[in-house]
C-alpha cells in the first residue's frame, strides 16, 4: 500500500498532455544536441525499468499483490513505452545504444513495436486484475525488452 497521496487520473492526464506537447514538436526542435536525446531516452527507459520492477516484485512474490498498485504501474509503463523512440533520430548515436539501431532501423522499429504491444497487453491484464494473466503478460513483455537489449544495447 502506498503512503503517498497521488491522484493517478490527474497525474496521467498531466503526463499525457506533456507527451502531446512533446510529440507535436519536430524532433530537431526537441533535441538541440545529441546528448539531450541520449539523456531523454535513458530517462524514459529508467522510469520504465523502475515501474516494471515494481510489477516484477509482485510477480516474483517478493511483494504482496495489490491490484491497484499493479494497475497504476502498468498504466504508467504503457504511457512511457511510447516515449524513448523519438530520441533515436539520425545524429543521436551514443550512450548505451549500439550502431545497429541506425544501420538496421527496420529491425529496431519492429522491436520497439513488439515491446509497446506487449506492454499494452500487460496493462490490459493488470487492469483486469487477474494475477495469472499479469504474470504471463509480464513475462512476454520482459522477453521483448530482453530481445531488444540483446540486439541493440551495449553490454
């Protein structure tokens, strides 16, 4: 149970409004320097990892299952899963990203789409509250993350 008071609906609306503003701007205006794009995508992935880890603790039985907490974390991940991809434009090479992101952009795009689909399915399972379905969807989502890390992230 969370000790923080947070209006999830209002918070998600604010996040969604921010995303709309961010994605409405051309990429070149968003990232004046390659370092800005690298920080942006690393921040998005870090937040995804944090919230994914919270669900993982439940799936592993390390934390008691709380439907509302899992649903909130899954909804946050679903929103965040749409963000990092815009920060992989031409000229943004670096960080933990391998060159294959730019030399095999079609494979990278396919991987990002698979991840977003799997995360959407995790979110749907979490909203339904069925722990067994959450576990299955969590595993599938984790596999899409791992596949992309294996192919496109520096060790």
